[in-house]
């Protein structure tokens, strides 16, 4: 009897091991995103002001998300949190309450800024874990790059609300 239980258990493990998703470890040099943006004819102070306004307009509360700011050095570090991206109804139902948390560091100088996103984690109701597979980063990266593009567009072409 014990032999048959062990045999059935081993067969089930072999059978279901093929159902486990295969993941590729994410190399360290791919665990962050970094982009240098040229902003022509803009002072460090003006770029810094626009970055801070973008954070105010795009995050829940600038005061609660900004971890560090130094206008003299031109550095802002903020905590971000976005909905975990999904593409199909089945996937969206499974991950509807998942989020992606990250740190965004923006460094500004005259005529340019550098945006670095790191400490990227998947937050579920049960846990928070660092993104450590190529497959997860492939899903998350486009959404993070969209944030970088949104910030870049805002700094280069802020929408004016003077016409009210």
C-alpha cells in the first residue's frame, strides 16, 4: 500500500511539474531602467520645477511619494506604484489586485535629465517580491517606459492651463 501511494505521488509530481511556468533569471544589469533625456534651452531649475509638477499631477500625493529632494543638486527620488499590466481577460482576473512598486530617481542638469527606475517589485495581497525573471520584466517594462515617456513629454512640452 505504501509503495503504491509513493508511486502515485511521484507520478503526480512528474505530471504536474510540466505545468509549472519556466522562468529565466533576470540579469542584474536589467533590474533597472535608465534614460538620459536632452531638454534644449532649459535651465536646471526649470527642469526640476517641471519634474516636480509632473510628480504632483501623476502620483497620489507628492508629499507621500517623494523620499528625497535636493533642488541644489537637482535630485528627486520618488516611490511609485502602478497597476500590474495584463493583456487578456483571464490574466487580468488573476492579477487584478497586483501592483508594481518602484523607486524613480530623477537627476537634472542644464539642458538634460536622467531618469532611473529601480527596486522594481511585484506586490500581491500575499507578498511583495523583487522582479527577478525576464518574463516578469517583459510584462512590466513597457508600462514603466510609458511613465518615462510621459515625464519626458511633460518636461519638454508642458500643457499650459493659462487659457481658462
